[in-house]
């Protein structure tokens, strides 16, 4: 890769050094939670360091051993300790005198539909919900499916499960009834909590009807005993007497007193289904003490949280792990005030996020690169109409953030001053693993930099040998990203499938006993980590290894391109051929397609190498994405190879394919 690229977007055309690093502003460092010393402390005594982090929590019974790795790869953290996760997220803040602090500034999708919930109110509602769930026959160890939009009751339901020691399995409300059915079935959920409907760009769409459809499809073998329904939109719902219960007719009438039981540190907390390389989703299993410790620790240091003054906003959905760890368990265990927003960035128009930041004085904003690129497409003038000066820290998660988007984010959202933390982690890791510390790290745009204190990651070759740092031209072979030491929030298994757990994560480097993350990465010249994306997104063209993310970054490096997705398609000559799908910015639409395609191929050749020139480039109006913003490359590969489309149930808008096919 070359080090000088043309900056894109609607920033002024200048040349910037892609290796330029951004030191933390001195004012930020002076007040930061984390200093360089944190790395030293962790390096000196890793387990002692984690024991100290666990003291962030309130334990009912102290633990006697930090880590038991004797049954690897299933870890036990904080052995012998007992705690209640919900007590840690709610009650103890009230007991500490912070009951009047706002826990959640909830902003509904319809403008004006907003609600503030203090920690004291949250405690009452969680207790009422826990009492109601007990009435419905729920006990510890049971599984509960939560299929809800971003309403406060969804968070309350999760905490009520945690309080009772029942496992929640949150199913993203954008998933289809058949996806819900598969998850209810696999987890044998006794209870489903849902809403009548959900707002989608101003319109009420049914949701409870999907639950009925899923249960219907399960037939006599359905494990579901009850469905608890929150009234959100007021639309009509199908109803089964005896099985279905309204939230508003039960929860508010329940007692606000509920004594939390302390559970073992390894008591299961939740299941979260995620897709693997096969069609069957995996139920990723997380437990209590280790998970909450890492959630709290990373949230405190990576986001530099000051609970007395910060207004934190993570734009994820609770249907994904980011919502679990950085909306529910991290922020609430730290007692901070946060914004929870129900809708999309474009409802009712593109100003919404900026208005929310202004309205609540958001200080820390955590989003995904795809959201940043969407804002880039809309243009920075939008942002300049708003006062965003409350923002002091920005975060990114979900995929590699291309350097241009990183710089644009810092410039337009952060007034060219705020640190930007690019956080690498996975559903399976439970919490952030690789990320800058905002008051310490000299950040390079597009790099997640290095493993957090207490975490150990390596980039290795096929045989497990660690790679050497690259040059500043990025001329370094990519390798496998592995985690070579257990960490507190690590998954404890795949629900009902211990073999798949070992096979998926622990077989690639079984001899060394390392966890293989599935991502490719390379070291930069200062030893920093550049995550290149999933290994299954790495293409092999005539024996050359090329990352889809690198080609995408090059394409997005052209001033006319808003978004790009690249896949490797089978090619009889070269093994794989590179297929690109691009969305153009409006000003570029005046250029002829042929000319654009020529320019883009030249840009890729210039940025990476002529061997990385896409075989085909399709100009498309939209890309197929999941609600979490991930481009579904598997489906693009199907299109590129002219196959029938695979499972499209997780797509936000399956109709994008008609337009994509038409462009071929
Ligand atoms: C995969 C995990 C982590 C919560 C959201 C996604 C990719 C995630 C980054 C990043 C480069 C990233 C990886 C990872 N990824 N964050 N900062 N830089 N890649 O969770 O659905 O479990 O996906 O997302 O490929 O393996 P997930």
C-alpha cells in the first residue's frame, strides 16, 4: 500500500500521510482515567491486575482464585465469587446516593417521544419486572427470548433476567419470524418478551405477530409457556388467552421490592446467537463475574467515563453484542448517564443524530464505520448546522474503519480535536480487546493499535510464528489474529455444542492452545495492529493474498465513491477474481459509468497494486446490510458467482438485490 493517498469525501482535496499519528490532546491526557502505567501494571502481574479490576464490582462472596484454566478452553474466572449482575448495574448506585442520576435518556423514534429514567426508577422497574417473571414461573437457569426494539423495557427485561439468574437470548427485532423460531428452539426458551409492534421510519410495523408465527411453526414441540407483550405502537395484535400477557397490566402492579440472589461467578448470564461459517447460528454463551468485570473495566478506560458528568451514547442495537456490553452491562455497571435512541439516523431526517447530541449534550459517541460513511455521503454541512462541542471522545466498532472515514469522523464530529478509539472485539470476546487508550495512545487512522492492558493478542503465520513489525509502506504479509491468553469476558461455549466450540475457535492453533479470532491482521511499523477483516474475506488472486477491506478502502479513497463492498468470486484463471460493488456520491453520477470504472480500477492499482484491480465493478444504488451495518458479503458472492441467493433473513432490505442484479 502506498503511504500517500488523496483524501476523499467532501473534504478539501489534499494529500495526507496515511501513517500520520494523532497524539492525545494534552488536556485530555491530563484528566484521563488511563495512563501508560496501566500497561505496566498488567504486564507485571496479569492475574493480579484482573483481580484488581474485579474489585470494581460488588461481590456478595469474594472469589478465592482469579483464573482456573485447567479445563481449557472453558475458563473459570473469579472462582468461588458470588454476585448479582443486576444489583451491580442498578441497586448499588442507588445505595451509593446516586438514585436521582439519570440512567437513561430515552429518545423514541417519533420526535418528542422521550423519557428520562433515573437509577432509582430503573431499580423499581427491574424489581417489578423480576417479580412478574417469577409469577410467570421463571427460575434461575431458564432461557428467555427478548425480541424487542430499542425501548427501555428491553433493557429492563434483560436486567430482570440477570437478577433472577435466567439467561436472556436477545433476538434482533429486524430478524424474521423464522430466525426467531430457530433461536427459541435451540435455546428452549420458556418465555418470550416482545412488543406489539415497532416504529420503522415513522410507521408502526407488527412484531408480536412474528412471535406467534414462530411459536406456531414450532407446533407441539414449542417450549414457550408465556409471551409478555409491551405496548409500544398500539397496533392490533393476535392474542392467545392464557399464554399471552400485557406488560402494562402486570409489571406496574408488581412490588418494587425484590431481594437479589447472589449467583456463582460462572453462572450463565446470556446467550447471543451469531452467524458462523455454516448456516446454523451459534448460541454464544457468556457468564457473570468475568464478563461484567471486563465490560466495566473496558467501558471505564476506553471511553474514559466520568459518571458524574458524562453523557454517553452508543448507537448500537441491543440485538447485537455491542448493545449488550456497551449499552446495558458496561455503562450501567459504571453508573453513567446514557442516551438510548430507538430509531435510525435518517428519521425523520438526516439531522436526527446531531439533534440528539445537542439536546442531551452527548460527550462520548460510539458508532460503526458504516454510520460514519453514511454521514460522509450526506455531507459535512449537515453537521456544521449543529453545536457538537460537547463531544470529547469518539469510538468506532464493527469493521475496519478506513483511514478517510476515521479522519472525517474526527474532523466533522470531533472538531479535529477529540481522540477516536477504533475498538476491535467480537461477540465471542464479550468486550473490547484491542483499542487505543484515549489519553495515552498516538492513534493511526484505521488501526485498532494494540491489545488493552490485561489482554494478549498476536499476529502469527500458518505455523504459529509471530510476524515481525511491517514497514511504513505496509509491506508486511498478513497473518492470523490470535488471542494467546484467556480473558475474563471470553465465551464459555456454544450452547449445546461443545464440539463446535472447540472446532471453530481452538482447533487452528490447538497445539499452542490459542484462540483463533477468524480475522486477518498485520503489524505496522511501530508494532501496531491493523485488522484486515475476516479471513474468509481474504481473497487469493493468482496466489496473492488480498484483503477485501484493503480494496474497499482504496475504492472509497476515490472522491466519487461513497461506499464499496468487495468479494472474491471463483475465477478459472486466477483462482479468485475481485468483484466490487460501489455506491457513487451524487456529484460522481455525472461522470459516465465507463469512465468511473476505469478511474476506480486505476485507483486500486495505484493504492495497492495492479494485481488488486477488480475484475468487475458494479455501480449499485444500495448494499445489502444487516441492521448492525455489516455488509453481507456472502450474498454479494452469490450474486458475483451467479448463484441462487442464500439466506436473506438477516437483511434490512432484501429488495436491494433487484437493483444490484439490474446493475450487472
Ligand atoms: C467481527 C466481529 C464487536 C462488536 C460488533 C461486531 C469485525 C469488529 C472491528 C474493528 C476491524 C472489526 C471483525 C470481528 N470487527 N470490530 N474495530 N476493526 N474489524 O461483533 O458481529 O461478533 O463481529 O467484526 O472481523 O471478527 P461481531
